[in-house]
C-alpha cells in the first residue's frame, strides 16, 4: 500500500509537469500569452475542469507563467506560479490547493541543490534541500521543455531517460519517454509519445500518453491520471483527456471564455 500511495503521488507530479506548459516557444518578441486546457473523463466524456495558462514570453522563451484550475462549475480549485528565468527545465514554482491546505514548490536552485517546499494540513512544513541528480533533470512544468528540446530524438525513435524532481515527495525519480506511434489532432498529423517509470515500477502503474505537434512541438493532448481531485471521492481523477484545442467545449467555464459565468 505504501508503494501504491507513493507511485500515485509520483504520477500526479508528473501529470502536473506535463500539463504545465502546452505552448511551444515560437515567438521572437516579448508578449503575454493566454491559452486553455479542457479536461474530460477519458471513458465517459464527462467534462471535469478547465486549465487557464497565462505566460510571459520573450525571444521565444517562456519566462514566467501562471496556471489556474477551475472545476466544471467555474470555481477556482488550484493555482500555480512558475519562473523559468534561472533554469528552463527546473523552474522555481509554488502551487497552492486551498481546499486541501496544501502547498508545494521549489523555492531556490543553487549550485547542485534545490530548496523544496512542501506544507500539508496534517504534517505542517516538511520542506528540505535536495541534491540535483546527475544527468538530464526536470521539475514540474520544466518537464515539457525537456520533451520539446528532445522531440527530434523522440520522433527519430530514440528513448529519452531523465530524472523528475517531485516536490510533493521531496525526491527525484527516474522516467523515460519514447514515441509509440502516430496520431491526429484537429485534422493534422501528430506524434504519440509515452512516459513511464524507467524501472519495474512501470508494471504497477499506467503510462501517460501525450500527443505532440511534430512541427511546432506543442503539447496537443494528454491522456492519463490527473493532478486534480475528484470532489466526489477526494482522490485524483484516474483517467482524463486534456485537450489544448482551439475551440472550447460548451461546458468549459473559466475567465476569458464565452461560457464563463
């Protein structure tokens, strides 16, 4: 049971990392960018929640970002702020989930070490330093930058191995990503990638499937476990599809959408 709980937390953290940045860096001028992610149940198609992404982009690189999550009724349930200016794949970040009394993040990146933040209602402040692992490393939404930077290798059939820093577990874990096929998104060709633990733990947990635009390197669709709680069970949604489509579903409610209250 302890291993299952730990892997659930790791999957949730990886989910958050993957969903943290769907937009590819492709603009040369400084600008503010806003876009949305739309989450539905992978099996039933029921609408679950909306992600609002707001980014400051300069010379084609995301500098800072905010991700706000709204449930199906339009109520805000979580918010995350990120700062990539010091490190593209290991951003400083802070995520707060008020209903759970939960906070996690990375407060500082120094030579060879990270200052991890974790506060829970049950155990209080559990923050601690973590030595940065050797090799390829990402944390939270910096993982998507890692995938974008390595997409040519993945499209060519190579497997990319990396360590993911999981602030919620105050540790880092070994994963791998690889291309597993072709896909289509809004009528255009895309690449299907799979992310899973780079160990026998992959026999115990479901993989995450990602659809990327091979040209712009944008994350187009995500399939797998969510990082957002189902209010009916107080556990994360187990199987979701998050689409970064141009047109919002009628059920989506968030600031800036025509369906917002």
